[in-house]
C-alpha cells in the first residue's frame, strides 16, 4: 500500500446466530462496534474518527413486541473487568459451572443451559469497556483516553445510545445492571444518559454496590470504613466457626448495632476513650481476632489485614471477594496475603467458558486475548475528584429526583469483603432524595460474597428477585 493511500477504516464485525432454550427462541449477536468521535477544527466539523472498537454480546427474544419488551445493558466492574461474570454467572442463557467454596469444579469445566436466565424477562446487551474483553482502542488512538471515570461513562453510554437507536428500542423499558465498580458506572450512567441524551431508564440493578469510595477507603483520618466493614468481618468469622452456637442473623444483628453506635463513637474519642479494653474485647469477639491484635492496630482493622489474620492460627487466609473461600500462603508471617483465593478459585472457569462460548456457539472469532480482568486500564483517572472523595451518590440522587419512576435494586452478599453490605446501606440512607422516593429502592441480601451467584441457593434466589424487579419496574 502506498504511503499516501488511506488506511481502511475499522468496521463493525457483528455475527448473528439463532438459538433455543426450551420454549425460548432467541437471537444472539456478538462482535465489536466502532465508536466514532466528531473532530472539531477551529469550531468546524472535520468529520468523525474511529476511536475504539467495543465488544458486546446481545440477546433478543424472537417474535417479541419490541415496544413492550425490556432490555438490560449489563457490565461488570474492576475497573478493568469484562462483562463475563454477570453474563455466564447469572443473566445469560448459558452459564458456567465453576463450583463453590469447598467444592470447586475441576478443569476443563462445563457450560450448561441457564434455566433461570433473565432472558425470559428482558433482552440483554453485555458490554466490555475499552481494554477489557475484546474491546480495544483503534490503531493510533490512546487506550488511556478511555481509562477514567468520565470517558468510561461516556463511551459505555455511547454504546447504549447506538444499540438503542439501531435496534429501534427507544420505546422499550430500559435497565442497567452493574456489578462492583459497574455499580458506580451504572449510577453515573443513569444521570449521564438522562442529561446528555434524554434517555430515561426504568431501573438499575446494583450488584455488590460501591457508590462512595469514602465508605471503603482505609486512609488516614477516615474512620468510616472500619465500622462499615465490621458486620462483614463478623459474618466471615461466623462462617469459619468462630461464633459457636450462634446463627448468622444473631451475629449480624449484634455487629450492626455495635457498628452503628458504640464503635464509631469509640474511634472518635482517640486517646480520650475511657473504656478501651471493653471496646477491644467487643471487636475481638465479633471479628474472631485476638484482643492483642485489635489493641495493636489501635481498634482499626484494615480489610486485607483481616483476611490474612483471622485464620492465621490455622495457617489459612480467607477470600476478599468472598470470605467463605480459603487459600494458602508460603509465609504465614505476612501482614497481607499475596492472592485473593476467592478470585483465583473461579476465574479459570469463567475464562474457559467465555473463550469457548464465543467461538463454538456464537460463531465469533478473534485472535486477540479475551481480557477477563485487565491491568492495562491502570492508572485509572479520577481527575474529576481531585482532593475529593470519589462518589456517584449525588448523581444517583439527581437521576432519581428527575425521573420519579426510576427504580433501584441493590443486591449484597453478607460475605463480600470488597464491597460490604453495610456500606451500601450507609450510602442509601444518606441519598439526597425525598422520602417519597425511598420506596423506589429495594435491597436484597444473600449468604455468599461478591459474585453471590457462585452459591447455588443465592443464585436461584437472586434470579427470582431480579426477575420480579424487572417485571414490576417495566
């Protein structure tokens, strides 16, 4: 090709296939769509330039009335995670059998029909943000331009706008579903889609919610996370037998009461605390840690320290994403574990499932590595929050105040040590919305962790809860 000859522009490479799941006949479309940005020169349009190719998988029910058929746009978190977790773990028509804590599946794993798929109640579009999955910046563009709070929301929002327009779904009930950092993305998107495109949603599903980083940031001078993580520590201690002859409900009730009153008060006293030993003993009893450890860390238990310390006497560490999982270390004198055993336990199954599924069943071939979780998105930019806490609680509240019919589902796992359920409760209680709108928010709890659907009873209950949410919010 001559030097002065134009390079071919990237194009969508979507592949469509037809499938059946019992009485469900549906169409799957997999591939990458090109995102283009308008270039302005001296205030004049200079055309549109391809900036990124974003991978997505969509499912639409054959023969459905598009005007009444809901559609859900789904993504996971990270930042840096693909959408594989919610796709093959909970929502999609096929799911991977990864096993659960204490009973993990062995390679090479198995894909099975998901009889509880939410495709029965909504069409789905699974989106992999730039640099995750098969999504990439186009040749000559900088991936880092997409690796930040605002550009991430804008690019995912553009994918949603394009799909909605191209598939003539502006009059369909519309939902967002995010997990982990994807909940922060979803809350930001709800406000962005309204203010930028006047695209109003029926509901958002926030799974393992993190809307305000101040609730999980163990930084100097911020005592809030120590109290909000305490009930999760108590749940994990209970699961591993450190609360003999007590139910989980009893343990959580006691932990929540302490975390809401005496514990924050005690931390605020500093050297003025008059009854320090009683507070030390209470924390130790609830968490399963030794009073000596609690005293040495000045009553403040950082989460990675807890997962490393709580079962040190057994020479085991617990998971962060899911405290029910156990792992080993090569050195039990470490302050912080080197690996999250709950992630290591299941990532192989999800990676194998997706890489097989897209080629063998959806007919999409791409020789790029499918980035299940990519570190290439770091450093992630939060420049919009310089010298301030990263939060979208204000954006969620603004979206709800403007759209009085916007419903919010929040699902939490009791053993989730990354986005603790009590922190989610704290954010909801402080949302700047009128009392009339608080009934638009529902909360559900599961006896599992961050990916609560790896626990079969939780998966079945969660599928039922979300199906009801979509039906009632449509």
